[in-house]
């Protein structure tokens, strides 16, 4: 069973609840990629936004409440794409020194997005990021897959 789409409002909003299982991320990536492509965001920016969304959602699944879905919301206002991933749980600061090859998702998101914010409130953690999309591809006749 894949992500459950609660609401997709035209090209300006995207909203999905994802089961807390890492195997659900492939369908999330395909869904947000298709939405971004329909909004005519350039392929390079789509790739970065999909990667950042995947990393934040994977963190939410791995570190959040195993019994609660992860909420992924995205919007486009003007030339700015905002993505917010919310899960039930409490925020823990990442370790300063990484022992293995894991734990670099937030660093990656910071590197490829314009802004990253993390808020923890009332038993929920939201990781939100923004990216200005000045490069917009011309409209095509193709429908995203």
C-alpha cells in the first residue's frame, strides 16, 4: 500500500500522508516529481527538491513515531517552492561527529535548498525547506508520468 493522497489542489499545493515505512518512499518521490514537473519546474531543480523531500521523509520515518503517518505538504507561491515534512515525535540534535556514512540528510538539504527550518512543538517535528525556482522550463505537451 503506497502513500495515501489526501489532497492535491491544482498546481499550487501537494499533500500526502505516507505510512511510516521506508519502502513507501519510492511512491512519494514519483508523486512529488510528477507534481513539480506539472508546475514546469526545471529538471535540475525537480531533482534537488525530490532528493531533499526523500531525505527529510526518510528521517521522519526513521526517527518518528512508528505508529504515525508522515505528512508531506508542498506549495508553490510565485517562484518559491516550500516543502514541509511533519511527523509525531520529539526533535533530537544530530550528533556533531558522524561515526558511519549515515546522518548527512540535513547537511544535504541545507546544501541544495535556500532555507531549512526545523520546528518541534506539541509532540510533532516539522522539517521545512524552500527553494527559489527562477529557472522554469517552457511548457510541454507531454503529461508527466
